[in-house]
C-alpha cells in the first residue's frame, strides 16, 4: 500500500516535472503546432465573422459547425508556446514568457469566450451570434495587442 | 406557397452550386488549412503512437485527450483539397482530383478509424489502444501511398 502510494506520487511528480516542450520532437514543431492550430481556428472564426458582419448569408447550421471547431481549436495553441521557442518566431513577443500568468489569463478567456460563442450559435439567433462574435474578437485582439508583434 | 417552394429550391441549388473553395479567401489558404489540420492531427496521433509502441509510458487520460483531438481533426483537412489547389502543393498528387470518389473513401475511412481509436482509448486498455492505433496508422499509410508524393 505504502509502495503503491509512493509510486503514484512519483508518477504524479514526474507528470508535473515533465515540461510541455517534451510533447514536441523539436522547438520548431511547437511553433508550427501553435501556428497551425491558430490558422485553422481563424479560418472557421472568419466564417462566423462573415455572417455576423453581413458579408455572408446567415446559416444557423454552418454557424454551429464553425463554432464547434473554433471552441475545440481554442484549447490547443497554448501548449505550443514552450519556453524553448522564445525567439523562434518573429510574431511572438518575449513578453509571453516574461508575463506567463497574464498570457495564460488571455488563453483561458478565449476558451471561455469560444464556449459562449458556440452556445450563442446554438440559439439559432443572429443577434446572439453577433454579440458573442464581437466579444470573442475583442479577446483575440487584446491578446494580439499585448503579445504579438504587428 | 409556390413562390416559397421556388425560393427554397433556389437556395438549395445555390448551396449545391457554391464550391467548397468559396470557403477560402484564396487557394493558398485552402492548402495551408489542410496542411495545418493534418499537422495538428499528426502531433496528437504521434503521442498515442509513442504509447502504443512503448516509447512513452501508457497514460490512459493522455490517450483519451489525444484521441479526442485526433478524432476532431480527422474531419477537417478534406475541405482544403479544393479543385483550384491542384498543382499548388508538391505533396498532393493530381490523382486526388482525378479519383475523387476513392480519395473521399479514404477520408471517410480515417474519420471512422479515429472514432474507433477514441472509443478504444476510453476503454483504458493499452491492448485495445494498440490495435486501434495500428488500424488507423494503416489507413493513413494507404491514403499517403495512393495520393501523396513521398
């Protein structure tokens, strides 16, 4: 029993001690991963934006389909901002690694906002979609303003 | 009534007539989209492979988390293989557009396999994960052999 508990504790500590960078074969993969996830998210988010801004006809099902992808993708990119990628991308400001708590706060805000965007899409009401889209877009912008070189 | 029916028919025909390429601002975006989705999927699939092949310790929760992303990502890339991207990427064979039914069959097989991979991960049984991983990897390879330049 004690041995098992010790093993479990060791495993938990290993998990905590394993840096996120261990998930990627090389730092360049982490950069490519986060850029890929953000690009896929942006494509689907843009399609919702086109409906919200009247550039495309409102299609309730397409809005939900796109919002589902956006909400899933919003969870992914952050794992790619590993410490060993500082300086590898021109776009990522060093502040990401200097102000990690603030960066994480932005990441989590986006996850929350995109969850609400999906809920709004599911109401099949364009006004709800517009409101949630604006809120999410503002969150994207706030993070870009703080942490991305223009 | 007749007018409404005509309108509905016109809308349906418009939906059918709108090419998938209309979802992307330019053909290069479609290429980048599919490559991004495949890269994100491959990263998560590789982590399951590491467990299946004994290169990483088996972690049942991580297997499920990764399989969830794989199953979601497996649905996405195909929309990026729009006809107007034929010739834009060195890796994509022209056969993709010449044998569309066969290509689609491969795509759908992957969606099915990754769904089963997720179900296998959820059994929390490494042997089930190994079997489903091998099956999915074989499906990746079959499509690459047919449609991707090496």
